[in-house]
C-alpha cells in the first residue's frame, strides 16, 4: 500500500489564500445581490404614487426591523439550506407578483409585495451576517465590499435604465432571477467549508511555527459555538436577550443606529434641497452623481477598513458629525456652489460611515471571540437591527428637513424649485 503523500511545504499558505479568496468572493456576491434585489422590487411597485414618502419608508423598513428582531433566535434550529430555499421561493414570488401588479392595481396588494421584499431582505442579511461567525473578517470584508458596490449601482440604476436605455424601472425585474442565481451559486458553489482551526491545517500542510503565526490572523475570529445542542429554546432565547441588551446594544447596535441615522439625514435630506449646479442638465443627473459620490466613499472605506483598523471609533464618529453638520449648513444657507465642496463633503460622509460600519462589526466579532460561550450566530445576526432602525429614523427626519427647506420663500436656486 503506497504511503500517504504529505502536502509540500508552503501549500498551507496556498490553501488559506484560496480559501480567503473564495470566502471574500462569495460574501461579496451575496452582499451585492441582497442590496439590489429589494431596490428593484420596491422601484417596480411605485408606492410613492398612492402613499406619501414617510408611509413608504415605514412600509419598506418596519417589516425588516421586526424580522431582524425575531429571526436570529431561530437560526440555530434551522438548516442552512432551508434559508436559501425560503429566500429563493420568496424572491421569485415577489418578482412574479410585482410583474403581475401594474401601478393601477390597488395599493394593498403592492404594499404586501413590498412587505414581503423587505422581510426577505432582512432574513438574508441576518442569515449571511450570522455566518461571519464561521468565516471571520475575510467574510466581513467581502460582505462590506459587495453591499457598497450594490449601493453604488443603486445610485445610478434609475439614470441608466430611464435615460440611457429608455426603459421603466419595472423592466429591471428581469434581472432579479440573475441576481438570485448568483446568490445561490455563491453560497453553494463558491463559498468553501468553514475552517475552524487554521493552525491545524497549517501543521498538516507542513508549515513551520513562524508561518503558522503569520497565517493565524486569517482564521475565523469566532470559534465553534460551545452551546449544548440540548439547551432549551426558551433558555437560549433568554440568554440571547441578555447578550443583546447587556453588551451588544451598547457596543454595536446603538452606535450603528446613530451612525446610520446621521448619515441618512444628510444623504437623503440634502440632495433635493441643494443649490443648483450649472454643470448638470437636471436634477436626476445631479441626484445620481450625488448618490454615487456618497457610495464611492462608502465603497473605499468598506473595502479597505480591515487593512487599516482604526482603534479610535469616537474620533471617526466625531468627524462624521462634523462633516454632516457642514453639509447641512451648506445646504441650508446655500453657502457654496462649488462641485468639489458639495461632492467632497458627501463622499467624506460615505467614507466615514463605511469605516464606522466595518469597525462596529469588527468590534462585535472581537467581543464574541473573547466570549465563546455566547451564541455568536445570534449576536452577529442581530447587530443589523441598529442599521435598519437608524435608516428609518434618519430618513423620516430627512423628509422633514427637506420639506422645511423647500417650503421656504427663498427656495429659489434650489433643485426643488426646478422640479415640477
């Protein structure tokens, strides 16, 4: 019987590099898809026609908050493939229903479709973020990059479809199926199996101690969950609620809520009330560029945040508040019409927001790694409720802020004075 051939020296590094690349790519794809899917469905429903903007925001965000509070408690009891099957079925149902419900269909039907899309997005986010407990910060970097890239596409998609392609937003529903296939393929075909002990892998690969130390930072920060498989449901719920209220609320959820609310107030409340810029032919092109500038800053931050970890999150938040205040002041008083000032400010806000997002999740992962007895999947899956709640609060405040500025007698010179 031939002897077992051991891997050649250095193959452990090749293995971990390939594992990192597949993990980053898979989470990037699912992050991109999960950002674009709800936007396409929401845009095809035209809820802004029968409802005011605050009502639309509540319809699109409130179900997601409820789902993010509930679903993390049952992640432990459900096989992973069930979530993917459920997500696929619900997205197909939402797409078919959206295509079959033209804008003149009564509002309750379109509202139910929007609620389904909102809940589906929240389930996907909770599920994939909970998997960070098995894949570490490589997965977080992929997720952050994918969601930021999806946000950039969302900023320019209306302009591309309506102006350059001559289509309606409803025509974009055809792309839902491609995004859904990409999401499922990324999870089942691209995403590798979790590596729970990179040290052992490196030893089997013949790595020396120095190489083991160099590669150890790539291992998942969250160790295998040490909860007993026989723990009762209500006991687990009680333990998870204590984790959420005692530590995660202060460490992750509240900061993420504040960051998102402040950012949403500026990014949603200032474009329409901004001073007109002559280089743009109309508000739609300005709005797309404004949103893209924000998303570019966010993309740069999320794709590089883990390479340059900032240990002073309070400084980042202070800078975010300063930039937001400057943008609000510039919009309110119409101080500058310089495009570099306008887009530089919003891009800086996007960068700071992205850095804070990645740092908050990184801090949560580090805390959970130091406490292996807690439910890591629940912890990582529940942090996102702060982002959705902050988005709802900030967006509602942005509606009030924008309406106040555009309702002034001195509204002349603002974009809202040119929109009929």
